[in-house]
C-alpha cells in the first residue's frame, strides 16, 4: 500500500472512530450490564479488527458492521472462560464519582440486566439506539420478525417487572 493510500485509510478510520466510538461504548456498556471498563475493552477489540478490515469495507455499511461486531464481541466476551475468573487485588480500586449521565445509564442498565441477552440486545438497539427493525436485524444476525418479537417481549417483560416505570417503556 502506498503512503498516500495508508494516510487516506487512517484518516477515514480516525474520522469514523471520533464520530462513533462513544455510541459503540454506550451500546456495549448496556449489553454488558453497565460494566464500562469491559465495554471499553470490547470496543477497543472491535476497533482493532475494524481497522484491519477497513480497506475492504463499504463506507455506507461501516456503522452497521461495527454495531454487529460489538454485539458479537459482547456475546463472545460473555462466553469467555477468562471472564468467569475472580480477580483478586490487594488494593481497592479507585472509583470515580458518577455524574448525572452515569446515574441515568446505571438505572437503565439495572432495568435491562433483568432481560435475557437476546431481548436485551433487541431493546437496546431498537429503543435506546433508535435503529430500524432492519438495522437491528442486521446487527443481531437474525430476521426482522425476530427483532420485533424480542423487542415486544422485552418491553412487556420490563413493564411487568417494573410497573412504576411502565410509561417509560414505549
């Protein structure tokens, strides 16, 4: 690859990361039960893989491809035997004080954590990220009908579990 080609590739990738990274981390955090550190790790892995494939990706499908990669990476992370190990430390980790946005995210995460994984993914992609049924189906690797049913069942389950928040689940 020429130097000019590498610079163009890096510029396009950098522009994508600057514009989409926060959204990808938010989706990953919601899917991982609010664990922002794991979400950052998952998105970093996804961005590394995305960078390697960048020259072969169509510009009009990069966002959808990245979301699909995040969903798959979260699923892989949950299946990883390494994740199940306990990490012992002699020192208590420093924890930053949550701001208002983090409190909103943590309450939403607590609600979503009660759903099975596929329902949670459908609800996050459709209701939180605002994706269309087709976009969510592409990200989840399933049919549009599956997305519709998982979303409807997930919202209904949330309404049943948390009647005080029923009006929040539109």
